[in-house]
């Protein structure tokens, strides 16, 4: 007579099998007998779907987390609600129980809440980059995971999120331990760093971050940074703070320049109708700090859902690595009705602007979206937009010859618009006294090169709007309107 062990062995051999296949595999007499066997197995069996579409898998206990992990969401007011249960199953999958209530982007490519590894909504929260290494340095021993997050399996990442993931990207919290840590952090009732205290406080936090001491969020990226709460009493804001080296050298000076350049790029985009992160430059302790407001946080306790293009592409799109262009991946998102055509046009503009300002690091992780209740995605504020092509390499500053990017076929108006913005941007860089004379000279040359290429002098900003040509095919055309640009010199 088949028992629970026989059933679990069959499920490990063939996960997500239907009842008919399992009845044949284990040689049980009837559907009723099979149902009783599943009932006796209890939490050791994961059931996916309903009625005849139901599939079964063998449950896994990931590093002592148990067969069930609660999944919580924190809303904009700071209220925490349980929205689903994570059910790990063999050999390495995870089922999000109660997928019917989940928003579309969280259900996975199969649409039923099953994932072969870490779910799409946990790809961005998993610790990574500079802050991920800091996180691992603090918690790896107690979590019994490798000391470097790049060596983690999906199970290691799940353990990290469930045991110590109280301050991760987005609005989700995995497991009771992490939820309790959220409440413990709220009980501390941090008032935040007052604006006038930042030149003194930030250098100390930077030193702690370098030493792996200061706690911080799970945001990715290799640039050294730390998380903090700033603001006057009663109006705290969660921020990420990048910082330059403290040494006096040409490469360190270049990183100072690039942080100011990143701030100016965000200002340039915001001034011209494109959402860019709110940022501010702070100086102190021989370092330059770039403070950016976290757009996945609302006040002291509220949170907001966010998902990167990297996560969406990995789960739903699969843009070939040979292209790796934001616009190509977002075009495919639009084909599947994740985003509208206006978003595609905006992404193409930002991407082209990035090419004009020598941003050689437009990774899919550097573009994000806000999920909407209707299943669509809105573009989140643009971040990490800076001339990375001029960053130091192995402690040196190799000479970079600037080349104006060529327009792509069919997108000449976007090229013209982005070029106009970039020319004004380079002019702003060239005038900013916080930037070194050497890099200001480079910026001035780049502005002139763009003016010569696109025929615009005394650059004007370009207002972009999408005009629908055909409601049936959703086609749009770009209409440009020249308006005075706040950063540009007058012709």
C-alpha cells in the first residue's frame, strides 16, 4: 500500500504533477485514496491550483524556515498586512499560496504563483552590490550563508530576507522574524539627521559603511553608499547616500565630480518633465556625498512597491543578452501590455540622453517601475544617471574620446530631443564650481560637440509628448517643442 513516503518520492522525481499521473506513478487504487494520502501528508505536500487543474509538489524546509513563510506588505501609511504564504517545494521552487489576490506582476510567467527559484518580487530585495556585501558581512555567520552575496543560492537569499530583511527594496517583508524586526525598528522612533548635521554625521556613517558596521537597505549597485533617515522633526525621509573616497588624488577627485554630475542629471531630467530622483549634494570630512530620496519609502514608516527592469525582463520578457537595451526590453513589455506607449517613448528618451552623457552603465537594474493596481507599470524616477564612461579604471584616469551617439533609424526626433537636453546638461556641468576645472573643460567640449552634431546652439529644452496615430495599433509619434532650457546659455 503506497504511503506518504512513496508520494513524496514521486513528487521529488516529478514536481508539479497532476493527480492522474501520481496515481499511476505510485500505484494507488483510486482518486479518493489519493486524496486521503495527500491529506495525511499535510504540509509536506504543496498543492497548486484548483479542481482538475491542481498540481502537487513536495514541500521543502529551507534552512529551518519551515514549510510555510508568511509574506507581508507595508502600505504607504505604514500598516503591515499579510498577503500570501510562500511554500518552497522540491527541487528548488517556491509557490506563492493564494495567487488569485496577488497583483499581476507578482504571479510569475506561469500566472499561477509558481517559480523555479526566487520569486520575481524578491529579486530586487535580495542583498546585492556594495550594501549586499555589507549586509553579508554583518549577518552571514549567524545565517550560515557564504560571506559574499554573489555566492548565495536562492535559498541563501530567502534565508537572509526571512531572518534579517526588515529594510529591503520595495514594500514586502518575508517571514515572522523580519516582520518583528520591522516593528522593533519602528519602536526606536528615529527622528532622523537634521539638515545642518549632515556634514558632520555623513562622514562618520561613511566610515562605518566602509567598515561594514552601519546597517542599511538591500539596494544594489557597486558605488559605496549607506542608508539614513534625514529631515526635520516630523518630516523624516529615507535616503540613500553615495560618497566619494576621502583621499586626495585624481581618481578621488573624479568620483567627486561624478557625484555632482549625477545630481545635475537628475535635476536636468526633472526640469524637463522626466521623473528623476530627488537629490542633494553634501560636503564634509573631505568627502562629497550624493543624497537621494528613496522612492520606495513614504515618510518614516510607509513603503511603496517597486520592480526593476532586470526583474521584469528575467521573469516575463527575456530580452537577449546580446542587445541589453532598455528600449528593446520595454518595447517587449509594451507588447505584453505591461506599459503604455508613452512609457516606451519616455524610456527611449532617457536611454538616448544617457548615451549622450556617456553613461556606459545603463544596466537593467538601473531602471525601475511602480506597479499599479490595474496590472500596468509606471516608470519610477530615473536614478544612477551619470557619465560613467569617465569613471576611474584601476585607480587611473584613461583618456576618453567623446563621440556623439548616432541616431537610431526611425527615432530621429528622440535623438534630437535627447541631444538638446544633453547639451544643456554638459553646459550645466561646465559651469558648476563644485566640479574640477579639468572635468568642466571636458563637459564644455562635449556640449560643443553635440551642438555641432544636431545643429542646435544656445540649447533649448525639448518638450516631448506622444501623439497617438492609430487607436487600434497603439502607434505614437514624438512631437517636439523647443522651450527655454534653465541650464543652457542663451544664444
